[in-house]
C-alpha cells in the first residue's frame, strides 16, 4: 500500500489538479452519476464518506468530524483517501485527506472560472486585482491557485495585481497567506477589515472576488461588484449559508459543479432561488460549460459584461480525480506544468 503525504499532495499543484478535473469531464464523466456523500453519526461526532468511480480509478474519502477534539488538542476534522483499482476495487494507495480537500477545492473553482478569467485577461487587465474573504486554508489556497493560473500566463495573465484579504481581524492574517506576493506573483498584498470602507474600495477595484469564509450572510454588497468580475465562492456548502448577495447571483452567470447538487446543498444557489432572483434553469454545470467552450472558435473570448459566479460545495468524483492525479504525478506517470505557488 502506497502512502501519499500532504507534501506529496500539494506537489501536484493547483493548475495540474484543475487540468485533471477538466480532463475527466472531457473524457465523458457525468457528475450527475456521482454517489451522494453520507454522514453517519457516532458518539464522538460523525463519519463523512465520499465514494466515487471514474474511469480506471475508484476510491472513497473518509473524514471524521469530532466537535470536542479541539478541547483535547486534536483537529476537528481528520481523514484519509483510499484509492483503488476500479475494475477489482483492490486498494493500492492512501492519500492524506485534509490536504487533498485543501488542494481539490481551489482547483474545482479554477476549472469552472477559466473561461471568465480568460475573458478578463483578454479584455480588461492582464494583472487582475483579487479580494479574498477569508484567509484560512481555503482563502489562501484560492489566492495561491489564482497565482498559479496567472503566474505563467495560463489564462493570458502576466501575474496578479493587488491581493487584499478581507477578514474580521486583519492583524491575524498569517505570514503564509501574505507570502503569495513573493516572486512577483502579486504587485502588493494586504489585509483589511471585512465590511469596512477599505473593504468596499478593494471590492470595487477587484477583478476576482474569492469567498472562502464561515459567513452565513453575504460578505459584500452587489453594488460594489464590477460588471466583469469573477466570483469564486466555496464557503456556502449548506442550504442555510450564503456568501454572495442575492442580487449578484440574480444578474450573474452562475456556474455550479452539478445542478442537482447545487439545488440540494449550495446555500448561495438555494437562497437566491428562494429570494426569487435566480431560476434553477439558469444554472450552468461545469460539464455544460466545457461543451460551450468546445464549440467556440479557437481564441474567441467574449467581452465580459456581467459577473460570473462559480459556486461549489465539493463532490466525491473531484477528490477521486485529484487523488489519482497525485498518485500518477508522484509515480512519474504524468507531466504537469510548473506553477507559481511559493
């Protein structure tokens, strides 16, 4: 049994993970066929299980959620990924589960946002300004994923402009999150208090807005959002939560992993529909998005005149595809592009 540590997981890189997800859809995988995740309560908390099978690979992510663990000096969430052969279900690898989630989540958002990012690069700016609501694992991860996309011209960018973290306590933003400015990936990096005048100014200047918070209500106002902006939202993973204003959802092009999953689990989508500003028929799945892009002439990118919102909750197939890509990368079976992540 091979073991892939967190270090080996992150060695794959965000761009390669996004490429692997896109390739799975190009090969015909339909996310609608993915099994639902299951939550099983036990005395100490819950087990979360996420099984899937894609092509030659099968696997299951097992996470434990123990609310009282922090009091005992243990993580609230722990887990691993069991990677198997799809034909025989023979296990062959263990992949560190928390690192896998931390890599997969930004990669999914990037895969869904690439057409919007390409349009921004072609018609607005080659060094986009970024505002990130949240500077934790996912907030920093999404900024680093954007740096990876932009740092080597992956979607036509030449790097990042200003990066601003909008958080409750700006003084507590980690050195690691601020370090995304190294090696020329960003022109400047800073932190402001969420909801402040400085936050509003940063959003009004932003080309890309990252939402990776624990908020239950919208973290910015619709009037602050530029017409061409791309919003990457990963925090509203229950029907009760929300990060993106209903008005923004109503006027944006909304990209989701799968329509049924979004209607069941995604608070940004569920609450915007409940507010009467978004129709479920308006949702665009990543698979449909890929089909649309394939029909476009090479190099044809439309001028963005309305925001794009990519809002995700995470699906089992994504963990499997990225875990398999990690195994292939470490084993030297694939050639992945370099990224600007450090």
